[in-house]
C-alpha cells in the first residue's frame, strides 16, 4: 500500500478501529462505543517521511521504510530494530554509481529515500530498495535487519534512477522447487537506455550471489524486460509510466499504471496530453515478455469520468458481494480509487470515486482482444511502444484463458476501456489509498483521504 505520509499510521491501526455507531436489527441507532486510544509511533529523526510499510503475516511484525532508516516494530508499534540506509555521498548523474567506478560529477551528502519494501517469506528476508546509487537494494534478515547482501556490481542491480517514493513496484512470484522471481516495474525518468520499465529478475537463495536481480532471461535479441523506445520521447517529451499497484493472480502478474498519451479532442485539429490509467498483464512464466498486454481502465458515475488512478488493492469478493456481482466468493476483486478527469496527474482534483472491477471480466476482455488480433483484425494498438501502427497477423491457434503469447502480435494494447463499478464517491476530500478484506462474508474497504481521514 502506497499512501500519503499522514495516512501510514491510520493503516497500522485498522485492527484497533471501532465503528463509531452501530445499528440494531430494528434500525435504531445505538450509543457510540467509548473511544479507544490510538497506538502511535513517531521517529526520533525528523529528516523525512515514512514511505512504505509491510506487515509480516506470520508474526505481526511491522517493517517501515523511511528516509535513511528501516524500522522493525512490534504489532503494538514498539521499535525492535533500526537499520540505517543513509545518507551517503552520491550524485544522480553518476551511472554506474561511484561505488563501482569513479564519477566526475560532484558528490554531496544525499538522503536514501525508501522506494520499495518487500518481504521474501521463502528466504526470511526483507528487500529494501532506496534512491541512492541509481536504486540499489539491500537484503536484510527479518529477525534483526542484519545486511545479508547489497548487490551493486552489475548494471541490472540499478533498478531505478527516480528519487521519489512510490516510483518502484515489485511483485514476488514464488516456487517450491526453484529460485523465485521478482517482477520490477518503475518509472524511468527519461533514462530508458539505463532502466527497463518492467522486468523480471532472479531472486537467488544466496543473498550475495552474483546472479541476484539478474534478468530471468537475456540474450542478444530477447530479454525478460520491456523498454520504452527513445522514439516515444520525441512524441511525448516527458513520457513515463507511473506504477500505482502490482499483484499476482493465477498464472499472471498485473500492474496498474498511469501514463500520458496524446489525444485529439472532439472537433479539434490539435492533440493534447492527457493521462490514462491502464492495467498491464504478463504471464509469470513468460521469459520473453511476449504476453505483455495493456488495457485502459476507468470509472464513470452520473456522467462524470473518473480516470486518474490513485490507489488499488486486490481482495476476494466474499459471499454477499459475490451474489450481487454474479461471481464466486473466492473470485478476485480489484478495489480502485480514481480522481476526476484525465488532465491533472500531479494536482488531481478532489472529486474521487471508489470503484470495483471483477478481475475475470478484465481477463475475458483481454482474451477477446487476443482472439481478434490472432484472426488478423486491427492493429497492435500500443502507440507508446511501437510508435507506428502495426497490423495484427493472422495465425491458426486456440487462445484460451492462459495463453501466453508468441513472438508475433506482441506487445498488445486493448483500445476500449474496461469500466469499473462505482460504489462510493467523495467530492471534497480526495481518496488516496485503499485496502479491503472479507469479514463474515462481507467485503470491507478502508479508504484513506488527502486530509488524513479514514473511511470504513
């Protein structure tokens, strides 16, 4: 969950929250429960924000990624261990970093902003990636945050040159009989020659192994990555893909993104830049990334378009919501928050909507698109990656639910938007984060807002 600094403690405290009022079976409002004091944690160092938070589902321990610090907290927010990650002498123009070779740029003391925090349960370690040295990651032992490894000798060890929190998203795919994979998605900040926007990496058992974070596959022609072509920047100079959320489900890995594109408004002869929210899907086992598909997503209520994705969370439907949606209680549901419009990425409007998507419906739309493209209908519809229209090629084969692409008709874009079901709107205090889970057959969502409020 990526959230505003004011929101992190609210998310910690979800388990402590009480409904302020309850309704009796006859509809009469009961008196509110006595207020329960909140448990809080405040860092002694006031040098920067908290950036990421993960909870060990086995122990309840909380790991907090901050500026220059990683904290391990007990479930009641007592500090158990602190690990320092910075500051250190650096310059964002040094590539590779000066710890690998001498850099001619002036070095200055630089903060290390935590950009990604993941628990690798299989190997009992924390993956903590920061902004220093072009995005190097540390592997820390969960028990005491002892540094197990810090790969930095190869170019694939530099994951992202972007220095903001929330610019990198990772999804671990775990196996019982082989090394795990880490799918990494990142904004590239105008450096596509250095950083792929999506790639799959090796998570070796040995934290100090040379192959840690190496591409799952890489030869002269094909690699487990997607790079933004330099031609794209001639059309949209500030083009980038911003990754809001990522998860795995079934045979696929998914990322939810926000990206700029040029459109021609109705009745206009000139193009203007807007932002479009898209879901990206890849097969877990696709080492050549031939399965890459993008589909636009959005939401509409009472004629108002909500198209700027703010946050998302994957949950199950639960029996009650499942009945109303016509799906099974164990079906995957995407809870999403969008703000109004398409034009203001950095200063989103306060009007926002909470919308849900049935993941199966999105997959069905992708399958329909794959089937039509392999019948030779239309073009690949992925302007940022191909720059020019490339026709779909016809091939006689069966496209089932788990089709993982060939070295033709890929990567592929879906042109028509999949619309979510709006279930709540907020006009004055923009929703910025969401989590959800099933409790006694009900699907519950907790939503954080720009001003630091929590809605249940």
